[in-house]
C-alpha cells in the first residue's frame, strides 16, 4: 500500500538524518531567478555601441551612441537631434549625466558640452573655459559642484560666473595622460582616474595624491558600500585602490577580480562586466558562479557589455556593442533550492507552519522549509491537504490518513477503507469546534472522525454524491463543503443547506473555501465568489432542493477572467490574493470593501503578477490546494509547476511616479506633420493618425492609455496598451487631442500631453459658400415659383381667352337670332297696332305687350353688351376705358374726362379684364344713376401698382346701395368680388361737396404679366 511505503521511507529518512544538523545553508537564487531579463538589438530598433545611459526626472531613458542620441520609452528607440527644440552641438555624443536638479548634461566626442533644463539650454566650449579634448564624464560632488573630465583636462563649473575652472599643477594634478572619471566616495574623498594613475584628495584638502596601484592601464572607478574604491583597466582586471604609496620596485599588482568594468547597485550588490558576459556578485557569493552570469549565448544582446545604469525603479540597464539589456527585479522570486544538486519541487503542497516556516511536500516527502530554502528537521511523509485546528496546531492529510504536523511520534489517524479500496488519500480536511475531523476521500461520502472514538462515520448520507473538493469549518462552527461541478453545501446545527449558485454559477469545480474578516469566499476553476446569507435552511437527513444563501461573483474591471483559482487568502491588511492560471492576482483592501459594501454591483480593480514578474508555471487542476499560503512572517508562498515561489507584499517596489506622456507623431492624408501645438493641417484634411507614448520602462506592456479628441469624442477612449489613435471624416474646425497614461501600478498622469489642431475649411466648406448655396437655393425656389406662377398665368389666360371667345360667340348668337327676331316681332306688332283703332281695348293691350317686349329687348341688349364688354386683347386698358366712356358720353347728358398718369404697363389678361369690368361698371353706374354733369376717370401707374379712380359731381350714393344689387345686376357687390379675385382693394363712398367716388388699388405683384 502506498501510505505504508511512504511511512517506511519517512522513518528511514528520520533515522538517517537524526544526527544531521537541523539546518544548512542553501545556494543563492540565480540571476534570472531574481531579475526578468529582456534584450533589444538592431532587430528591435536598438542602436549599437551604447556608451552612456541616463534617466531624466520625467522618466525617459537617454542613450548615447556614436550615431546619435536616443530616447527610449520601453518600446521604441527615437533618435533626437534636439531636446525641447534646442539642437545638439553634434550628433556624436559620449557621456550623459542627469544632475540632482534635473539638468541633462551631454558631452561631445569632439569637445564641449550642453546642459538642458526644461526649455533652456547652455552650451559650453573653450570660450567658457571648458577643457579641450573629447568629453569623458560628468559628476556632481556632495557640495553640488559639477565636475567634468575630458581627454586633456579636469575642471569644475563656477556657477556664479557660469564658467569652468580647470585643475592643474597648482593642485599637484598633472597626469600627462587621458583623464577618465571623477568619483566621490562616502567619506567625501575625490578620486580621479587617468589612463596611468588614480589621483585622490580627501575632503578639504587642496592637493591631490597618487593612489596605489599606479603606472598600469586604468579607466573607470566604482565605490563599494563598505567604502572600498575599485578601478578597472577597461579590459580584464579590477583592482582595489589604496591610499598607501606603492614602492617603485614593487612588482605589477595582480587584479583581485576579473572584468572590464565594475558597478554597484543601490542595494550594494556588485555587477561585473566582461568581454563575454554580465555577472551579479552578491555579498558572500562567487563571481564565477555561472548561475549569476548571463552571456551572449544565453540571451545577452551582444558582446562587450560596457555601460551600466540603475534607474529610479531599481531596473538595471546594460549597453553592449549590439544593443541594450534590461534586468528588472522580479516581484516574485523562486524558493532557493535546498542544495545545488536538488531540483525544485514541482507543484508542491503548501501549509504554513510557525516562525515563518512552511511545510512543503512533493509526492513522496514533506519538509519544514524556510524562505532561504533551508530544510529544518528530517523529512516527513507527503501530504495533500491541511487544516488548522482550534488549538492553532496544524493537521496534515495524505495517503492513508491524517497526522499532526511536527509530531515526533508521527501518530497516524488511518483513513477509512471502503470495499475495493486499499489506498485512499485525504483530498480535503477540516476540524470543527468540537475537535471532530472532517475529511473528504475519493468516491466516499463526507466522513467524520470523532475524537477518542477511533472510528469514522458519515452522518449526512443525503449530501450530493459528487466529489468533494474543499472543506472549511468557519468561526461560527459551520461546515462548508465544496463539490466538483460548483455546488456548495452548508451544515449548521445538523441542518444542511445548499447554497444557491446565483450569479456565481460560473465558478466551476470548487477548489478552496476561505473565511477572512467575517466573509466566506469560494474559489473555483472559473472564478471567485462571496457567500451572501439568506433564509435559514431546514433540518434534513438528506440534501434536497433549497436555498441556503447565494454566491456573489467577483468581477474584474478590465474584463479579465479569473481562471483556475487554486488558492485564496486575505492578508492582515485586508488585501485579497488569488493564485490563478495567469499568475497571482492582488485585489486591494479598499476594492474588497467596496465589493462587499455594494453587494458586488461594480467590478473591482486588480493587479496581476505574471510571468514577467517572476511567476513561473501554473497549478495542476487536480491539486493540491490551496496553491498559495501566508507564512507567519507575512511572506506569501506560491505553488506552481516551476516549484515554490516567494512573494513579500510589503517589499514590492511600487512605481509612485506617474509616467511621462508624449505625442510622438501626427500624420494626415499619409503625410507626416510636426506634432507642435498649435498644429494647422492643410485645407481639406479629413483624417488624422496620432501616435503617442508614455515612459514605462519596467513593464511597458502594462502601461494603460486613454485619449480623446475634443470636438469629436464625448468622453475618454480606453486604448489599453495601444499607442495610436485614428480619426476619419473630420470636419473643418478646432480640435484638442489629449492623452493620459497610467503605469503598471495604476498611477495616472492626468495632465498627459495635449495637441491643439485646426483644420481650415475649403471654399466649399466655408460659411460663405454655404450661405451662397442657401441663397442660390432660395433663388432657384423663387425662380421655380415664378415660373410656376407664369405657367399658371398662361393657363388661366388661355382659359380666360377661351371664355371671352365663348362669350362673344354667345353674344353674336343672341344678337343675330333672339334680338333680330324680337325686333322683327316688335315691328310687326307696331304694324298690327296701327290698324287697331285707339278706342278699342285691344290697342291698349297691344301697346302694353309691345312695351314689355321692348323692355325685354333692352335688357337682352344689356346682357349682350355685358358678354362683349371685355377689352380687346390687343387694346390697352386706358384706351378701352376711354373708348367706353366716350361712347356713353355721346348718347347721355354728363360729360366724361379721363386722365392717365405714370407710364402705362401691360397687365395679365385676366387682371386686365377684371379691372376693365370694374371700371366699366363704375362708369356705367355714374352715367345712369349719379344725375351728374361731369364724370372723371383717373388711371395712375406707380412703382407700387395701379390705381383706378372714378368720380362724379352728382347726387352721391344712398347708404343702402353700397351693399345691395340693383335691377338684377351685380352692382357694387360684383365689383368687390372681382377686386378680391385679382388681389385688389375697392373703396366706394361719397365725396365731400357732393358726388361719389370709386377707388380700385391693385398692387404691382398681382398685376404683373
């Protein structure tokens, strides 16, 4: 049986190691265990022959090469021939240095230097006392004075005079050789390296002395944390400097360490560069340890690493002849191996012990292990599950049973053996408040072991028959049971409740259940949920449908899924830590509190530590669980296929500085534009392509961007890690592009970068053109309207002429038939009446009949005259009215005069006919009813229209005659109707001093032809 074999092996190990020391040292983690490495070469756009690296306060990394000055944001290398609009003196730059006040110093291969600060620049050359020769280095002394070394000089900057003061023989400094570097050690001693000697002078001393060794090839200096100053020959040797004077006959010194250069990071760790590799030499370690080295054949960007720089976030940058290398400290480090010949334990089971130690198990053994990898005490049997008892002691469960961790007697509570099973494994374990142990075994119901009874029982046979994956006995003495398939049962006071999956139905197989700060969390292969209380469950002997609360799913704000959550814990600070397939996820305490307070309504922000942070491998889906535990010293232990890993939350170095944001380039219509605000684009531009970036040297892939184009976007656009924006169909106008960014720790630069953009309109896009189009449209509408009016007028005129012709035909027919026959009848009646004596009654009757007929003839003749009274089409209106008035005046007593004023103009036929009819009626009424001696007609043409006035000096018009028709004629009512038909106004009344008048006013727009 497997558990017997395991215990026999463990007993042998115990006897073998009984006399062994309880602990031993373990090898230090390798370079790539502690640092995430990345290399950039020409294939990634990196420059070659990197000679100097520095970082300005805004976070940009500046790199000098023989081909120019480059700026690096973690993604792209950009060559700069100018800084903030100020041109460099030369593109061949050598040293770079960032002063404490933020000044960027740039030295040139052919002499001179430039200092850039904000939007200001100061160039230095021979006229400012700058020493001759190629510039080699800049250094700021403890007192703030800037020093420079060149091929032929050493000088310091007198800031009051803004002039360099060279140091020479007056200070006993006359090397007669190339001067390389100035260094100030922690005691304030100034060291100056030359190609043959190193000079030094202590703080306050005016003169230099020569250090030992001397008269050998030397170049760069380095100061160790213990005060030691080292010098390198630039090829293959590093020497410890001494202030003792070397004997003239002393043999050549032997180098203490190999390498072409030496540097120390801020933690005091030594870094050695050599022709072929980079080596990290921690205190007490061996410089020749291959695990602490990285060579070109293992991923270094190139041969001859020659430049070292540590940025503000602790990232190490090294320049080689072929590119740039980054060594970023991992936030998660592997557990150091117990010995050089021991491989890491793959997916170890973890259980927190005491004093910062953790029980770690593989498939055969377990060890109590420290964070340094040292194993304390002999190996024990392998375990699969664990549970903390009410007394604080740890239970471990594995093949064959359960035992107390650290129990020297190894007392085993054997597992129940069911039919057909000789070996069983404890998959999950819990201890309740009464000291009973609850255990889950494959293909068995939930088992309970009562203390002192020595037996197992299954008190709840009606629970779900699925495989039990997790157990928890919480602070309320409730027992939680998590199953394969995502079901959760809750047992309280012998009452069993099934937890409603609710919105937590996507959790999948339950893998761990944890209680912290009064909250119960359930984690599974597809997510995490919090238990929310509901009504009390019913007492039952078998689990049936019911609701015992519900699960509230935890959702991430970025939409990322929590896949394969195999471990969950909450720290004393309240942070929630999850072990997932993607790595380790941290949810800050304030986010957890908001999730609980809001009932899970809003998603939470989370931080992912993945492979780029040192998390290696994932967790086997079958366990063991949990895959993350917290040791008593606060260190988190993480399990994975690459072995155990360590994470110290309080030691994680956070990036507190917001990233600098820059708009790199702008293009429109496929042409590049200079991204200088305000930017005026060419007329007619309708598209825009903007590329932007932000300083994210440590983890550029985690830099997050938001942008907006005011005038187009209603709000911020979340671009993720995308560094470009596209806009199309832009209209002319003024726009403002804004972009902001956040670093990997969520610190936002809310000021960001801004670019004002204007797009002038083309002529067809101007308001003038639009106004002209509107006017043209209105003119077209007016012309169409007038054309339509003219068309209708022609149609009406044609119909009117047709009507006039019909009236003339009727008039001719009446005249030639009815009136002629009636006239003939009257003549015959007169002849007949002449033959009747006057005394006979028949004669009187005949006379009356003849009178009636003559009266009818008069009325008929009047009607015929009305039918033919329209003016002729070719006769002007004034001529037709004058002709009609003169004809009446020839047979009737009143006199008639007519006056025409203004320039006569043609009227539309229908209008002309109606005006003539009104005038004719007015003249006829004046001749017939006015009893006047003079009748006048005035026809006045003005720019505003036409006025027709008919007046007389007769008796006037009776008031009742103004509204009634007489003798069967239309009278004044008919004239008003005619006036309304043509849009004219009619005024009728009596004149002062006697007589009547009629005035017709016709506006010009109604009379125009």
